[in-house]
C-alpha cells in the first residue's frame, strides 16, 4: 500500500478528457505501487476515508498516471477541484466479472463474440459496467443490444458505439 497527498485537478483542454476531475499519481509513487508498469491498471484503497476498488489508473506520460474521479467518487469524498486528498492505494488484482446477460447474448452471435473477445479486458469491463449501471431493465436490454450490434460490426471501443448512435447507424 502506498500513501501520498494529491490535489484534485480538472482538465481544461484534453480532447475527450476535457472537464474530467482527476488526481495525478507521481512517477515515484507509481513505480513503488506497480514497478515497471506503463499501461493502465486497477487499484483499491482509500481516498481520505472513502473506500475504493476497481478504479483504473491511466498513463499520462513521464511515468505519471491519472486517476479519474467520476461523480460517484466525488460524491463519496465530498471534495472538488483544488482540494487536497489523502490517498492510500494498492494494486487491485480482483478478477473482473463480465455481465452474464451480455455473455449469453454474445454467445448467440459468433462474430460479435469473437470481436468482443479481441477487445482489451479494460474495454470489455467498460461495456459490462455500462450495461450493469442501467437503472431500468429496458435500458439494460437496449445497452446489451447496442453492444452486441456494435461488436457484430467490429467496433473496437465504447467511443465507436457512441459515434454510431449519434450518426444513426444502430
């Protein structure tokens, strides 16, 4: 477990990350946490007194990593941009589960399943989490259908699915 203090930041102009709230994990801390790692990985621990798990750290260059603070995390820590945050984290090696209903539907579509299986585990988990977070069954069903359809056409990430929706290519 590593401990450090971080300042909560908010992205100004960072392409698709514009507006994100995040903290930076410095290179020395990242190296102590997960030596030699240059790709995204998950952590668990505490931000102040708020417990976290399955939170991804994203590489941002120079050995530094970014921990995005989504709305749920921001609500849990009750802090905003500019505030100091006590961080205690360790690598989270908990196996990730993929939504069972999604796996069942993919099994009925071999091409979609093959494309889904080619995705990096982090992308597979992103789709699964998006589906699981649906507040109603109709929304969950729609998200499963969109994911299977996107995988059938060879979409490689969530962004491509959103673009296909925006462009009317459902």
